[in-house]
């Protein structure tokens, strides 16, 4: 879990860099603020639909998914 947590810290940084908050991401994606928080903090995993919505909201390209979410798409 420690490695995943470090990767998700990158996602936290991206959210801050984009000037977003969990609340603003909720408004853009429909994912609840508490759900985003729980998943970024490693309590649960993001599903594919959530990853897609967050990537669109944060302007994360397909090539960057592994960097920010710690998952590979093949």
C-alpha cells in the first residue's frame, strides 16, 4: 500500500496544481467529495469510470494514467 500511497500523492499534487478541490471535482465529475478523498487516501480503489472522469477534469492524458493512478492500461 505504501507505493500506491506515494503515487496517489502525485494525484493530490495535480489537483492542487490545477487549482481544484474535492468539492470542485465532485461538481465536474459527479463523484462525491468523500469518495474522492477516501480513494486518494488509499482506503478504496478507483474504478475505470472514475479514473476517466478525473482524467478529463484534471487534463490527464492516457499516457499519464500510470504516473498519477499507479495503474497500467494495455
